[in-house]
């Protein structure tokens, strides 16, 4: 059966020229039937240069000629598809496109109407946000050497899976680099500890031990102690001190050092 | 898919080959060392399952991508005796000499994990780890 | 004497020193366990130091092998210290919830030897 052809009535797509975003209309063979002024401007071509050409030749996106082509999906599934891709034909522009099936007066699908939006700017901002978030994470969890062989790590806020991962990786690396023997994890700044966070904390102390260092947890509130006990953690296995300063003194003991007054 | 790496698994030495190949591909793609190690460890467990329970099978390394990320998919398939998935996923289950930690452990290390197995029909384990930016 | 595929176990004083330099097959791990056990039985060794600084992966099989070695050694009043675990390996072990029961750990060989001596002293005083 021959593919349905669109009856080219004069001015059929003129209304689309009024819409303020790039619009492309193609038939089931993916040949361009129409493009409004905004779309033509993006391509830098005239209407007569694009009509009849294959849309993938003009736009050349990552989705073209693959199962991910939104237009083909829209036609096959008879529904609207929203997708994002990159278009080489538009100079490596990141675009978001909406594809809707085009129907003739009998309700048969004869092609696809596509609206394009340039999202390059948005993507840049998104990438910047991600970078900033990473920096914030790094800054908010500084690993400080308070003494030769003693590291401290103050934890503020909640520990989600990703953050714990990052902290643990940084901490273990620091232990190797500084040859630390003691790590003081201060959780004074953690008011509530959810089960997941507590599990992560325990994992962190176990990892520290595997590297031959001792982990001391300071600033543990009774509430958090309760959470850990409920989790089945044997608190007697954990080295804990209520204040950071006591943690440091314990670290000194472990390192066989003591503080004396200088006369 | 072209460019997939396929490793035949039939013995001890092949488990090492699996580790080495996965490490290589993951490093090339830019995975962090901890993530590389997670994948290599999961691959080791799953390759060993094939050696221990089926005797013969293979691992396929594919590069995959979705709309926002790139990743690596590891497929372990064999025509061995198969098993009841429900039982196997309980930590500690083991009929062989292994610890039985192979499946649940590997699942923890990967982002996506799927096991298809039928007694007498063989097993296919598919695991994906996405590249964290 | 280096036998192909075998990991050398050296006796130095009353310690056994093992340096794992290659990717270990399961068979090699089993042999290593046996070699260590044989030496523990045959000699007056009181400590075992295993250097895993070049090991870039420890899976459940290897973890169990180390644990078993340490547990057997403990029955013979001998301490096992593993040194040089890479951070990525420690992270994975912890995520897998693999406990290296009875295995002591240290950052490097020097600290490991120090720890071994302390452990031996400790058990003598006990």
C-alpha cells in the first residue's frame, strides 16, 4: 500500500508561520512538506531549498535514522512525543522537540508536525549547576589534618548515598596520602540520623578500619545512639567520644603522644 | 552489537580475563577507580558463578546509552542447570562451594540488574553501571 | 624458588611474609591458603603479613580465603595482618558487607610489622 500522501492545499500550513517557535512538517517518508520562518532561519535556508528534502539530511540529529526518532515514534504510536537530542545540521545545537502526528481529514496519519526549541542555554546552566553542587559538597565536608596522622571530618547535614560515596572516597584517599592512623568523624552537626545515613556512617568507619586506621565518632547524640542500636550496631565496637576535643585526646593516646605544659 | 567484547568462560583463568577486560573498558570510558573496581568485582562474582555452576558460558561487554548518560552493560550467559531465582537472591543461598553471595552482592555494586534463569534451561544475568559525571 | 602461578610465602624470623603481585585465580588463592597453613603447622611462626597493595580487587571468594586463613591462624595463636588495601577495594568490600573476620589491617608493611609485634606481645601477656 502506497504511503498516504498529504493533499497539498494552498496555504494549508500558513497558520504555522504565525507561531513563534520553529516548526517543521514532514510526511511519512520524512520529506519536508513545510517549515515556518523560524525553522528556516535556524537552518539558514529558503522554503524552496527544504521542501521535498529528507528531514534527517537537513537536521542530522543523534536520533535521525534510529529507533529514537521522535517523529517516527509519533507516527507509529499515534501520540505526541517529546525528546531531546543534538542537531549537527543546526551547528551542534542541543534541541528539545515535540512531535505530533499530522492527520488528514479522514483522520489518517499522513506525517508529523515537529516543534523545535533550542535548549543549549538551558543545558549549559544545568551543567554549571551540577558543577556548583559538586563544589559545595567538597567545601562543606573538609578533611582536616589536626595533627600528624590524625584527620578530622566534620559532617554537617544529611548523608545521602551519593554524598556518602564522595566523602568516603575522599576520606580513604586522604588516609593513604597523609598516612593517617586516626580519623575523627564529628557528627555534632547532624541532628537527626535516618537509618540509611547511619548505615552509611557505619560503612565509612569499617572502610577506615580496612585501611588500618582507627575511626572515632564524636558528637553522637543519645538519639543517634538509639538509631544505631536499633540498627543492630554494637556500640561497644565503635570508638565514640561526646566532644571533638576528647576525640583528639584519644587520638593522641593512640599515637602514644601527650600534651605537656611548656614552662 | 558490533564492537561488543565477548569473553568465553570455561575456567579459572577466564575469570581473570573478565576482570581485566572490564577494568580496561571501564577505565577507557572514564569511570572513577572505585566504580571500575565495583564493576570488576561484580564481573568476577558473576563469571565465577558460570565456572562453578555451569562449567561454560560467556560474558559480553556492551556500551550503552540513554538520553542523558553513557554506561556499560555486562551480560553473563550460560546453558547450565539454571536455578530458582527466588532462592538464589536470598543472601547466603548456595548449592555449590561458593558463598552464595554472588548475585545479591553483584546487584549492590551495579545500577541495574536482571537475572533470567530456568531450571534446566540456563541463565542470563544482565547488569548495567552508568557513568557518573 | 618461584613456581609458576604460585605466590611465594617467605619465612622471616617468626613471621611469614606474603606479597601478592599478580591477579589471583581461585586456584592460586586456595594454594596460598594451604601453603600458609602448612608453614604454620610445620614451623614456630607466630605472625603472617600479607601485602595486597597491588591487588586492585577483592571479591567474595578472596575475602573468604583471607578470613579462613586468619581464623585458622588464630586457632594456632598466630596473627594475620593484611596491609596496603587500596581505597577502592576497601569501599567495595564494605559495600558488599564482607567482613574479614579475624583479619587485622594496616596501611603498609612497616605499620603491619609494628602491629604484628604488638599483637604477639599482647597475646603473650594474656
